[in-house]
């Protein structure tokens, strides 16, 4: 039976216009792995839209939120969106269960994992190895923080299902309070949430990534294999627009935040001092934007990954020898995606008012 959310989207998108022909921009949809419209989450989209990067590639792009990376990948794989943004764990794990979602990653936005472990400042825990017998808090039991935490414990020689326990603690101040009060010994949240907690006054230590986990990328752009085969130039153009937006955002975080507030006014905090809201938003944005830096990866081109980095997902998910990982990624678009004047985009960002 078709999952409810896909059935619903079939109804929602049934009347969506087909890509336009001739000189008109092509209408496409991008599924984000979150309902959030915060700058740290959606700036690659809002900058590309505001600065005309999508338009330069002949694209008119609609933003569609979803409830996580797995859902975003499934919606894209079902053909209800042309592009999806999602972490790769769910797609690789599905392949390990024998389910081919039909998608391929063509560009990695983040060059480092966004999930990590954090403990109280005075905690004796110094690494994932020290979490034996401890309680780990996650945003929800369906959060990607749960398999991420388990994988890091497994990599340190622990049995993640026997040597630790896991509870849902939410996010933001609620999660910070759970750690502060000792109801959990560690948190397994993502970079944006840790930055938000810091703006709320919480102090904690983030544990270093384990060796294999560090090799993973964060979220990337995926498309159906058949869509890529028919629309290679369009896929390259979409990825190039996102690449330009990340260069712009890294060069001018304040502009990135203000553009986001303009495109999505609901993302601007209400009832707080605007100067503080801007400072906090820039702080959170910088934490996420740091992971856009291609120098974190083995291949230093924007959006690039390597076969070794993809094989790390198999180790991460304990799926060595069980998945043909080469069906999940494409490495041959990146040269064309990077064919733009990065210095020009950086200057455009610095001059933006």
C-alpha cells in the first residue's frame, strides 16, 4: 500500500504544471528534509532564489518541506519532486534491506556530518567509548541522531543496543535542561540545535567524531536516476545554483540571514530585540555554513565526494558487502557544476546591501 504522505502529495501535486518549454523557466520542486525555514536550514534555497541563481539556470523552483530525510528521499524517489535534499543514511539503509528507492546523489551540500554527541561541561565522558551504561537523549526516537549515536558507539567497540539506552528529549531549551539536570548523560542532536542551545545560555562539550563517522558527508541533493538521464543539464544547473548560494552565504552570513527573513518572513523571530535576533541567527548560521566548506572533504570541489567517503556509509551502517554503493551516487557532474566565477559571487556577497 502506498504510504499516506506519498498518496497525499500525489493529490497535492496532481495539478502542478509541467516544466515549461522554450524560453520560459522550467518549474521544478525541491523537497527539504525539515519543516524548518530557519536560515541555517534553507539558505541555499533562499539565496539562490533571491539572487537569481535559479533563474540564471532557467529554473523556477518551489520549496516543499517534509518530515525528515527518509521522507524527502521517498517523495523524490516516487517522482513527486524533481529534487530532494536528504542525508544518505536512509537511502543506504533501505538498499541494505533490498529496497531501491531509485535515487542517486549528485551533489553533497555538507561535507561533514551534522549530527554529533554532547555532554555536560563537568562530565567524565570524553569520547563515545565512555558512554557505556549511559543514557543518551535524542530529539525523537525517529531522529537520525539515534542511528548516528549507535554507529559511533559501535565504532568504539560497544554494543549500542545493550551498552546504552536512549530517550526522546526534544530540542532547544527542553533538551538543554534534560542534560543540565542529569536526566540524560549525553545528547545526540545536530549542529544547528547545539548552536541554538548556546544562544540560550547552555554550556556543554561536544565529543569528537569517531574516525569513520568523520568521513561521512551531511545532506546532499538527490534525483531519480531516470530524471538525471533525461535532464542532465537541468540537474547540473540546479546544483550550480545551490553551489553559488553556498559560496555567497559563506562570504556574507549576515546577508544570508536577512535574505532568508525576506523570503520566509515567518523565520524571523518575533517579540525579541532585533539586534540580538540577528546576532543569534548569524551565530547559528555560521555553525551550519562551516560544513559547506569543501575543504572538509577529500575532494576539494564544491559538492564533491569520493568513493571512499561513500564506502564509509557501509561501515557506518554495518552493511559492508551488502549494497552496491555505486548505484547511490554520481560523481561525474561536479566539474560542470563548479564552472562559475566563485570570486565574482564572493564579491557580489560582500557588496550586498
